C-alpha cells in the first residue's frame, strides 16, 4: 500500500536509539517515520536554551571513547553502521576523572582514557588487589555486548571473586552505577561488563559544543537518507490485532499504519501504549518497581573553573562514606554521594568553552518531587541547589560561597519530574527498568524495543541498540522472508 | 486526499488568507549577517562607514589587468568544509557565511527551529557568469575538449545556487530560491520575504542579496564597453557618486542576509529587532535597456512612502542607489529632488562610495549600513565628493563627514537596476 | 560482468562500508574476516548494499558464499549476469 499514512516502519521516539534505527532503515530504502512527542530531538540526551544560553540535558560525557584507528570497538562499529565520519562527531577526550570516598576525601582512584592509569592507581593504593583487578579486566575485555545475554549473575558476586577489598569494590562500582545502572545496589554482570569496558577500558569524551553536534549529524543523516520525522507528534496508543500492531494512534487522534514498529520509550512505557487507556503523563509509581532517578544542578560561571583551581578534573564521583549506597533515597535528594562534571575540562585542543560550567548530580526520589505543587517545587529546587553545591563542594578545592555566587551568571536544575515531563520515561528513570529485554521482544510479532530497556547503555550503546533493532527485526527479517 | 478534514482545512486557509490581506502581519528584521569589502560584521562595517574608510582595492582581472574592485575577506571555512567550498560557488560561500552569521545574531536556538518552516530568499543580479567564464578558460587549456567540462557545472550555475547551497549547509527543507532583479535584487529579497511571511508560507526567512561578480572579467569588460567602469590612480577614490569627476562603477562582491520574522513571533521570543518593514514599491521604467528614468523612479519612491502610510517629510534617511555613472546619478537626484522638495531635514547618503557596487547584495548591504542610525542618530556620509556636481546638489546630501540627525524613524533604501527595474524599501524604527 | 569486475565491485562496497580499512592488499583467496576487521554487521551491510545498488538477493543461508573475494566472485557473477540477461 503506498498511501501517505502507511510506513514500512514507525519508530516511537526521536532519541539516540530511535534516530540511529531510523538512519539504518532509511539508508536501505525503507519508508520510515519517527514520531516524537517533544519539540526537540535527543530524548534523554536532548538540549534546550534559556536566556539565550544553550544547555544539554543528559550528556556529561560520551562513554566508549577510543582514539582514532582503534579497531573492533562499539564506537567504530557505530560509525560504520551509520556511515558517519569520526571527525563529524568531533569528540574531545577527558583530562581525568576521580572517584573519591570519605568526608575528608581520604580514599580514591584516578582514571583517564588510558587504562594504564587506573591500573597504576590500584597497584599503588591496593597492592594486594592488583592481580585480581587485572584478571577481572582481562575477562571483561574480551566481552561482546552485542552477543551478550542477560546473564542474571550478580556483578558484585563475580567481582568479589577477583577483588577482596570492599572499598576498592565500591570505588569501582560507583562510576559504573552512576553512568548506567538501573538496578539498586548491584548490577547484572552483563550490564557491569558493558559499563566497565565503556568507561575503564575505553574512555570518556565530549564534543566542544556538547550533545548538539551529535544530534545534528544524526538528523542530517536521517534526512538525507529520506527518513520522515514528525515532532510534537507523540504516539498515544498502539492498536493490537492478532498478535501484531495493526495501527499507531497519534496524540491528535489520527492513525498511521506500519509493517513494523520500533519503540524506544521503554518497555513498560511501550506496554502501556498497548492498553486501552489513553496516554497519561507520569505513570503509576508502583508499576514496574522503583526507578532510579536524579536531580542535576547546572551552574554557569563567568570565569573558567580552573580559576577556582578546578581545572584538572573532568568528572568527580564522590561519596562521603566508605560504603557506596546506590539506591532510591527516602528523601528527595541523597546528598551523601553524587557526580560533579566540569565540561570545561575536556581536552578541546587549546579552546576554552565560552563560560564556566559545573554540573552536580545526585540520586533523587521521584515521588517526593512529583507530588509538590508548583510554588513548593520551585522553592524545593532552590533549597536543594544550595545543599547539593555544599555537598559537592567538599570534594573540590574550597571556594567561598560569596566567591561562587559572585562568579555565577546563571543556574538551572532538573528533577525526576522534569525528566518524565520531557521524555515520558516513568518515574524520571534515566536508565530505564531494572529488567532489560535483550532480544527487544514484546510478544507482538512486529513490535520491538530499542534503547535503554533493551540493555545497551550510554550514548554509543543506545545508538547501537537502535542499529541492532533495525538490523535484526526489520532488515534481516525481510531478508529471511 | 479529499477527506472531510482536508476540505475544512482548505476553508480555514482561505479564511486566514482573507484576514491577512485585510491586515497583513507586521514584519521585522531580527538578525544580520554580512560580508562586504568594508567588513564582515555589522559593527566593523558601520565603523568604517562612520570613519570614511573605503574598502576598495586593486585586483587582477583576467584580460584586463589591474582594476579597482570591492573584495570580501571572510573565512569560508568558518562554516563550510573544504570539499563544499571546492564543489560550490563563491556566491554560495558568501550566502552560507551571511546566513549562518545572521542566525547566530538573531538569538534563535537553531537546533530547535522547524526547518520545514524556514525560507531562503536571496536577490541576485546575475549568477553563473563567474563559473562559466572560468570553466571556459579551464577548457581552453585542454584545447576545448568538452570531456574535461566539469560535472559540477550545472548545479553551480543554476540561478538558485546561492539559496540552494544555504539550504544544504543548514538542512533547511522549506523553500529556497533566488530573485533576479538586476541591481535592485537586494531589496527584492527582503520585500519578497516579507510577503512570504505575511502569507504564512514560512515562519522564518533568511533574506537579502549576494554577489560574486568580481570573479568574472565579462562584467568588468561590459561596463568598460559601456563607458561605465570606474578608474582612478587611487582605488579607494575610484567610486565617486555625485562628484564632478566620477567616471563609473566599481564592481564589488558581497552579501547581506537578514533573519526576518512576523513581529508577533519576534516579540514573543524576546528577539532584538533591528527595524520593521514599513513599506515598499517595485516598478519598471519600460524605457531603456540601461539608462534610468527619473519619472518612474520618483513614482516608485512616492508609492513606497504611501505604502508605508507616511509623507516624504517623515523620511529621515534616504540611501541612494547612485552608482557613480555620469547619467545615473543625475536621474536619481532629479527623482529625489522632486519627491522631497521642501523637506528640509531629510538626510541623503550613499554607500557605494565606500564599498563599490555589490550588485545583488547592494540593496541589502546598503540598508544594513544605515540601520544602526535608529539607535545612534548618526547618518553616515557619502565619501569621495571632492567637488559636488551641480546637477546632483541635493540639499540633504551628507558629504564626506557623518552628521547627527534630529530624528531617525524611517529609512528609505533605493535600488535601481538594468532593464529599468526600480525598488524602494522603507524600514521604520521599531517601537514596542 | 567478469569475475574480476565482480571482485572490484565487492571491494567498492566494502570501501563504503568500512572506509577506515586498507583495501590495497586484500588477497582474493583468503577469508575477508582474516584480513580485514569486518564483523557480522558489516557482512549484513554487504548483503544489503548488493540488494540496494544492484538488486541482488543473498538469502541468509548463503551468506557463507561471501567469505572471500574469490567465493564472492564465484557466487555473485552468475547472479549479476542473470539479472543483466533479464533487462
């Protein structure tokens, strides 16, 4: 059927995985339509501007960074599959990251994009664990996440076979959890492996302009390949008939049809589209279990962070005690631990960002934020902004509150509520459901998942997830037919 | 798809068109991107206009030796890759530079703009001469064997090339084309964009004019054959409108592109507004291929002023077209003298004395040089008038030195072109 | 289409899929995966590009025929010529 409202594939969500899937399909001549409810693309890694200033939503750093010429890595595979020239992403590597525990910052590890640095740190600070660490790193280094199944094994249990020091164990888990874990306190070993490789064995990087150049490249590729993208056009319902999606109902009530549907909005969120009830923002909090979410503050400075002596660290993962507790907090914000990201401190080849930027991220409780009436919500944000600044400040070279205020030109803050509002992901979940669906199946023959809940993590991971979904469920399926 | 929905939709469009014709939306300029022989930013360009600095230099023109010309010195690689510069045209590079600068200036979050609702409307005098002449020259090196004619030639020479290159560079999927209106083209780009915005065809327009004409010897040679090509031992003094010793045109390249929006949209997003489109008129002489007609020019100016709902006394700055041809300057002065008879306070200037004749870009660039006057009340002069030609002695002429005006609320921008096309554009100071 | 032309065609597809690979010394009788860094996704793309550019279908069961340039030529040349015969 060649009617204007029938497509080979409809993709729900114009985030990184949806765009990547769309590029693959459009490149091979499929009629694709990506439907995105929001006005901006990028999903959990989108962007916005306030007062003429540009901000990124999600991107601290892109994981899976490897230097040019490195073969056989997720980044390389991604560039090939999407026919993207490495230079188009213009990735700039991190300078260094630190994991620091203890109120006085007593224990910690440094790591860079050179895995030897982390090894050296462990050899010096945990000399009895270095052999175990090397064994662990070696076994994880030969991992292929595309082939991996959710092993169901506890990452903690496996790691403890190699590393006997709980402090080192938590130091290693801390960044991996903050940058990709949907599970409280422990991780699936397969997920742990993906994160370990993408951060410790590969590296972190960021384009000078943040997420926008990456999104621009994806949008361009998709457009040039002939893909169609409808913004401000969410999917309200998926109509099932005979074990298949028979129609896609959009927010405005109109219907489009497709041979295949790929959904990037999350497993539970997708199942909700199959039910009769019309779309509702902010799903029942109980459904699908507790979700890990965050608050993040962004502070724009008129000075470069190095002027405060903050010029060395790209990312600081902090925790003010010896054991690291990664879980949904009872309070609105868990001040005990968090992530400080200083986007200025990537190696931009001699260029400086036009302004100083410092981001502080902490674990947060969605329900506590979602229930607040608007004026209380704003007041709570202001209060917690101060508290998070103070908490994070313990782990950077000290700067007086007066000096920091004088240097601050703007602040912004988002909460779990913001995340749900703009992405539709339930309970402000950034890393999706703790239960991943590796094969992307939903029970319906022509509906598949991609993105976070398919189990691939990080920006590179989510794009590979979209690529794999397009390849496996549409392109190869047709070849088999 | 003749469903109930589309019929109703069609009726709605017709109703809204009717409404708009009754009271068309007001249109404003919200961003400026330019490259001229006198600067690549508005502030640099304006500073040189106020300081009496000419941007004309001597260049080597094939078969003609050294000629005074206006050349732009912007960095094409700021917004283009080397490959794109090589495959595309100079006019394309100028257009891309100006469009990107205008977008950076206007404060819009470009990543959030719906690219299907952006239009590109660029005035050009000519396009294709540069590429064709150069390709024929290259071919002569291969004994005119047409197997060596580049496959890039067609996309390089279609008249919409400058607009098309902008669309490619920015991923704009709305309408993108050029308007051919000889030396009036710069105004036509702005006028046409205003109309498209009023019709609701687009929500954002990139509009103005561009020219790469210094790249072709043919235009120089043709002006010379007409007796209309300027010469002077000092290139900075070669372009001398209204001066007794003027002897013709200085050919220049350049570009100026504005972001234009409906006033309500601009106000809603808190945009900075350079000015508002007050009124305009476009007409034709129907007299001669080359020589201008003062009667039709006067008519064009009067109609523009009426279209803006103003009287001649309410025009504060008149930026003349005057290209420094012996005849052309006189005709325009006749027209202006007649329309503005008795208007003691009107200030009359000219930009070509500084930057030469930027062809398709002229109208747009010359307007840009005057827009800052809304804020600082200073009117830039016309330079190189050592001895004013009595036949061009308009009382409002601002000669050689800038002048402070009592009031700058309305600017009239004249651009006249070959085959008798006339355009007059009025920009008024925006008041909230 | 000769077998040599077929090998060139396959190489040009690989050049587009994996522009970072050095194709100057590819031995025709050695498995491509042993000389170049190509994984299953890349092989899928070779199949997809054959279909997109030339209308050639390679069923999944026969992917193994594309293991080396020589085997590609053996397998694909008759398919190209069959298509040409039909047009």
